[in-house]
């Protein structure tokens, strides 16, 4: 159990606790892995009940282009409520205890985090990321973002007894729905969508009055325990280059941090059909931008890199040549809610797309969260 492993920890020299746990399952050496957690259609649950965990897990290795794990449960080392981060670490929360930890899927290293007490209820479906590429950075923090409500939780990775969880309720406006499409369960407050961490700060984009906006979030952890950790939001306009000559139709935006650079991947769809891609474009944020405007420019080549996109765990990247992939490519899936289990590969330079069928469980119901990547970028 996770709790037993944490008790055997040793000091990491920075006030936190680290330990080497059991060797990671061999399957995790095949990263990047595309992971599906789904309910077997043959499993019957009592009326009115909700499955608390996935009945099955499937892992598809991108370098091997094959399924490398399919089982009725997760690997033992991945028990509990866990969240994959773009930086490679898995954040694990106890299902029946307040314990929390971070676990590296390749090295098996564990970093204990402060317990999450009853005043912090963290849902099982969250976005999760680290503020720095290296968990060893003295200012690195882990951040969890609720996908349904404008709530976030954050904690320093290092610092021993001085570490504590902070919680922040933010306000980035309201969703705009026509009255005929609004129901009692329709969400009102906007939540952070695509988000990435760059050099210790969170970056996310959103719309305000039909204008693209950028927001940078600074986290602060006062040494005085009389003052709780805080999150400070700074809003910026976006340069016109980010919004001109977009194809008609809906668009999904994914922010990707790669080698200390921030990219925005925009995937466009024909009309309002989320299964029909019309184009994809990549923008790179300028290294230095004005105090009031964030400047972007379009790029047509990202070199020996592949961007791996999803919804909940946002986006990550890997070296293309190291993983037997073509450079300047995007990997994503379309509307999985409609039963689509195909992986789409978009060639940025050729502007062409290939479809790969990951598995044939078309009647299965995805549970816990939408498909996600387990990946360790080459920092």
C-alpha cells in the first residue's frame, strides 16, 4: 500500500521525504503511454450505483504502436487516486487516508507530500501539473485544478514541515449560453481549460468579450503559517497574430511547454463537428513580451518533437527520433464521448493526418477520466 511505502522514506536533504519503492512495472518503460480506463460492458452494477474505479485499464505504447497492458485493474504501484502530469510524475492521493505523494514511473522514486485534510476535498477528476520541469527545483509546486468548478489546490514539493496545501477559488467570468440551451445543471462559472507551466508560473488562455486573453498565475507560500498560500492572477491581452485568418468552425487550444518554450496548438474543426478536423496551427510565445500584451508568432516546424495532446492532463511532448516517431507531429484524439477510440496523427509540415486504431472496445464506457498520457519528457 502507498501508506506503508511512505513510512519507509528517507530525507532528501531539502526537508522533504523521498524513498525508493518497488521497481516500476516493466510496462511503464514503454512510455509515452496512452492510457484508457474503462468499464467492461459485461459488468453489471446495482441500480443507482456509480463505479468508484475503472473495471479495466488499457495502455497503448506510442513507440511500439501496440497495446502493452490490458487488465482488470491498474498495476499495483498505481493504486489510489492518481493524476498524471505533463512533467512525468504521477500524483497519488489516498482513497481512504489523507496521505499524498508523487511517484516517478521510470525510477520508482517517491516524494511524500503533506497530508490532505478534511478541509480540502479534491475530486477524482482534476488537471494536474508541476510548476517546474524538475521536481528537485526548490520552488517546484504541484497544482491540481478542478475540471468542473473554479477551484485549485497547490503545495510545495520540497520544504519538509513548512509545506502545506493552499486552496484558491478564482473567477475568470461566466459561460455564455443561450437560454434555450441552459438547464439547472449547466455550469455557470468558467474553469481553466488548457494550462501549462513555464519557469515556475502557470499560463492559461481564455475568452473574454469574444477576445483572446492570457493569464499568468503566481503562487506564493509565505513562511509565516499565519498567512495561507496564495495564487495571484495576472491578465494580459493577446497580440493580433494569434487571432487572424482562423478557419471557420470550432477550435480547441492546447498549451504545451517544451524546452522552456510555450506553444499554443490550435486544432480546428469543420463547422461544429468535433470529429472532422480542418486544420491545425502552432503558435510560439515570444520570449519577451510587453507588460500588457502577450505576443505570439506562428511556426510551421517544431523540429524533432512530437506534441501529445489530451484534455484532462493537458499536453506533453517527447523526442520524436528517440521514440521512433516522425518530427513535427501532433498526437490527439477527437470526441471520445461519441465512442471514438482512434488516435490521430497530424503532420504539421505536410498538413496531413493519419488515423491509428488503438483498440476495438467501442462499446466500453470510459470512467474516472478521459484517456491520458503517461510520459517523461527529455528535460
